[in-house]
C-alpha cells in the first residue's frame, strides 16, 4: 500500500506545529518548579523554542529541502525527550508527548522530503553516473 505524499506532509506539518506549541507549554506551565528565577525559566524556554522557528517558512510552504534539514533540528527534541523521560520521573508523560511529536515530525519530514523530491526530480544522482558523465565530457 502506497501512502500519498500529502499524508506525510500533513503528518510533518501537524506534528511540527504541535511541537512548537508543546515545548513552551511544557516548560512554562507544566514543568516542576526548579527554584530558578522566572526570568531564567522564560529565557530557557525561548532558547528551546527558537530552533523550531528556523524551518517554519519552508515547512509551511511544503519545501522538501527544508523538511529534510529540519530533521537535524528535531533530533535535539528527540534527545531531550528521551533524556527527560529517563531523568525526570515527575515529567515522564510530558517527555513522552515530546518524543511522540518529535518522532512523528521526523517520520513525516523524512518521507515527505524523499517522495516530494522524487516527484520534482530533485534526487541526488549516483556517483557512478556522475563519474561517467564527467569522463565522457573530458573525452570529447
């Protein structure tokens, strides 16, 4: 069964937007107080949210290249969620939500970038084909 490209786009978009909302909600409203100042907590939350803003324009426009490199950013949230799940017992459910949203975004972005790139003819040529083309250009 072949899943249409737009399903992966919707998965990537919805999980991205939910993750963009979830990170500040978790850290500002739901997290266990740590004894740090409120200003520091706000700065920390902004620092956790800013990386998610970098791919926003491309993800909203459906650009396959942006979906591909957004996976590098989402890896931080997967690692953060796994670490929080392991280390902070009181926030395991919150971390689990972050893990699920991050993995959903990763899967959606990966498959959308690959399938849409193929549809647009943006695939990376194989090295042997490039070498043969280069060799042929020099032999002429």
